[in-house]
C-alpha cells in the first residue's frame, strides 16, 4: 500500500511499527476473540533466534481455532506450565487436551490437574493423529517466519509472532465484528432494508 502511494519505507521502519503497534492490536484481538471449544490440541514448534532454537507453544481447538500461543526459551515443564496458565487465563478450562509424547507437557498437565477440583479435571490424551490439526497449522506460522531468516532478539521475535498469530486468527474469522460485509447485511435485514 505504501509503494502504491509513492512512499519508500525501509524494512527497519516496518519492524519499528510492528514493535509499536502489535501489542495494541493484540489487546484488541483478545478482547474480541470468539470463545474456543473445550477440546484442545497442543504442540510446540521451533523458531530460530540468534542461531539457537526457541520454542513456540501453541494450542488449537478441535475446529482449528487458535486457543493461545507462547514463545519460550526452553522446552520443559515450567514452560509448558506457563503456556497452560496463560491459555487458562484467556479461555475457559478445556475438558480434554491432546498432546504429543512430550514428558514435560504431560507433567505440566498432571500438576495443573492436582490444583483443579476433581469435577473440572482435564482429560489428557496422547494420540498422535489427533494432533495433526495443530501440526498442520504450524505451516502458516513457519511460512511467514522463514523469509525473515531468524530473529535477533527474543523481544522482537515475541512481538512479531504475536502479530502473525493475530493475523491468522483474523483469517480464521475468530474475531467478533471482523467480517464487516456480513455484519452490514445483518443490520440492513434487521432494519428492514
């Protein structure tokens, strides 16, 4: 859009805009995000940061809607606990969670189940093929990150990935009020026009 208008903008300027505006966009997206289902698929993927791997924890519901995400420096029980606590704060407790064979994810969910009352306990499944939905969804994130050739700082990686995840949620129509043409048609019908 900028080049169409004849302006020239450096990639560093675009990155500064991302750092400045993505937290504001994320706040708005989280306020307007539709409620997710009670059956989650959780997995982590790798992101390159200064030549080292960091881990992006992600969860989707059974329909493929993004539940939550968290970038962590390590892949261990404390990182999985941090992810689940964040996901539970933003969403209701799920009835069941499908995970891979990762011991840290299992240990984190076992700890969380000890803290939750017995009637609200989360069923944990380790069935590989049920996790395919989240494995396939990683592709869209990787597709955006690959041309960047990695990140230089954890802070900028976290914010950039937040922006990518927010765009993905908008594409999945998870945001209330994001589909303006349909909303306008509903208003016209209601008003008799």
